[in-house]
C-alpha cells in the first residue's frame, strides 16, 4: 500500500515539477501573465489606433504579430502574401476569397472585415473602408472561420515535408534492403530507433509498445520539425509559431488524451477511481486528485509545449526589437546594440535548437508514459 | 488573450492535417520502416548467433583435432614401443638360436673329434700291438737263435717255477 501512494504522489509531483522545469523560457520571459496581457492589449487595439502609431516602432505589436496567427504571411516591409479566407456563416453561406481583398484590414469585403486578425461580420456587403462599416455583433458570433491562415499553411507545408521525408526514407529502406543506411535514412534512423527503444519500449513495455509507435513517431517528428521550422526566419519555409500555438498543442494533447483513454484497461481505471490497497478515508482525498490528474496530464502537455516554443520566439524577437528600440533613439546606438543582440540571438537560437528537440522528446516521452500507465498490467501489488 | 485562446479554424485544420499525416505516415512510412528495422535487427542477431555458433563449432573442432593429435601421438608411441620390443625380441631370439646352433655344432664337432681320436687311438693301439708283436718276434728270434740260449731260457723259466 505505501508503495502505491508513494508512486502516485511521485507521479503528480513529477507532473508539477516537470512543468516548471521544462518551462524555463516562460520564466525567463518574466511573469507570463504580464507578457500575454501587454501583448494582447496591443492586438485588441482598434485598427485606427495601430495606424496612428505605425510611424513608431512598437516591439510588443511586432512580437505578437510574429507569434500569433494571421490571414496573410508577412514577408518584408509592407509586402505580405495574401492567404485564402474561407468563411462559413449559417445565414450567409460559404464565402471564399483572398485575404488581400481586406487591404491589410483597411477595407471590408463581402460583408466581412478584419478586426486584428479576427473576422467580423459587417452589415454592408460592398467594399468600404473599415471606419465606415457597421459591425454586426450578432452575425459575427456565428462566423465559422476555416481560413487558410499563416499557421494553417505552414501546418500543410510541414505535413507535406514530413510525408516527403519519411516516404522517401521508407522507399530507401525498401530499395536498400539488407544494406547499411545511407543519406537521409541514416539521419532519421537513430531518431526512429531512439523513439522506439528509449521512449516507447522503455515506458510502455515490450508487450504493448508497438501499438503506440506510429502515433509516438508521428508526434515526435511533427513537433520537432515544426519547432525547427519555427526557428527559420524565412517566409513560406518557416518562422511561424506553429508548435507555440495553443490550438496545435491542444490538438496534440487531445490525441494523447483520447488514445490514453481508449486504450486504458481495467487496472488503469481502478487506479484512478479506487487505488487498490488504500484505505477508504484516503480514497476520498485521492480519487478526486487522480481524476483531476487524468485531465491535468494532457493539459500540462499542451501548456508546456505552447509556453516553451512561444517563449523562445518571444525572446528571440525581443533581442531583435532591442535593436530598433535603441535605433530609434540614435542610429549609432542601434548598431551598437545590434552587435550584442545578434550575439544573444545566436546564443538563444542555439538554445532553441536544443529546446526544439527537448520539447519533442518530452511530449513524446510523457505521452508514452501515459500510454504505459494506461496499459499497465495488474501485477501482484502489496510487495 | 488571443495568444491562449485556440482558434477554431486552426483547430479544425490541425485535427484534419494531423489525422491525415498520422494515417499516411503510419501506412506508408512507419510500417515499412519499422518492419525493415526489425528485419535488419533480426538478421544481425541471426548473423551474430551463427558467428557464435561457428566459433563454438570451431572450438569443438579444435578440441577434436587436439584429441586426434594426442591419440595419434599415443598410437605412434605405442607402435614405436612395440617395434622396439619386437626388435629386441627378434635380436634376443636370434642370439639364443645362434648360440644354440653354435653349441650344437660345437658338440657335433667335439663328438667327431672324439670319434676320430678314438679311431686314432684304436689304430695306434693296433699299430703298437702289431709293432710289439713284431718286436717281440724279432727279439725272440734273436734270443732263441742258438741252443744255448734256448736252454738257458728254459732253465730260467724252470727256476722261476721252482721258486714258486
């Protein structure tokens, strides 16, 4: 009995600890709530206000623009690639058009307008400047936005890249059967073996690990490749904050949660609802914690990945913003700070390379551990 | 709070994309790759096992060879010893035989010599007897050549008888 309680406590402690341990970026960035509140307020500002300020460099706005989603892909200066807007509205039907029609949010189009990056319904159907449009709040509530945004496009690109890489590798395996690995194959093979042996097999166990391998491998390489792409500051290749987007990490965590719940055996539920060998009195305390833990675990997965990658992006961008903040005071100072900023950014990027791998590893490992606990066999307790 | 509020569109596309990529990779990448890896590991294991087996066999063979060699050595020693014994016995036998033969020959020779000697002695005896008789005859003839002498002899003989 004491061992089961100890194990349970250790697991929850580990959960909490790992959250803080693996979120150093978030802690570095200061109070996360402050960062988010400050930056969010910038986004929430009316478009006109942003226009008024456009002459002056706004670090918060720049950073938040980089790490949040957008309906166009900003390339350089005032040039950005317009992306498709796909809106379904129960009353108005389906509308598909280029986001370029919004003129960077200055105009309405087809009865819609951009408020920040959010699509709002307006009463006027013809294209007019946003300032003259009347927002239809009730209709805005019903907007289903399926737009191919910057993040969605980069998601497609990364998925295509993932498929290309591993399909090629799989073909190489079939072509070079019985031969030593070569090229791309020898690059990914150690990682595949690492995920298989050190993550799946060791956490789930010899009997069940094969069932979870496809998901674990996919999630590992998906996170890793997207983390790396996020570090490449070249539009249409990378630079998006995809794995630092709460929607993406939420989906991944939901996958882990659903797979854990579906594959969970009797033993798992017994440990959740009625930990064997624990007195009834303690069960009243323990069971709510365990039930909470079932949801907390994927939640922490979601937050950890989101926070780490977003924080990494914020830090890198902050260093660059410093150049322009000081550059506005005096050009010379800007160049001076640039040297230091660049050095720091290089250092941070190197660190982020590590974080990119580490976060993919942590997410996969924890998923594997949860799967492992879900399929763990009932083995003679009271030992 | 845009940063921490998931957007519906992205959630939708993420769900679709991730499910698709999961399915595609599972079918077209992970299955063949994992199978190949497994096969390769198995073949490596098999190769290692067979190498180990070959080593064991080699060892057994070597041990066997050594055993055979040792046996051959013992056999050789045995044969050599036998040959030596045979040689010794042959030589010994020959010696004994030669000795016996020699002795036999010696005995025959000795007998022959003896026989010859006997014959010679008999011959000599006969010769001596003959000679003695001839001498005695000659002496007698000489002695009894005159009457006188004959009388004398008779007388001497008679004297002897008288004395007896």
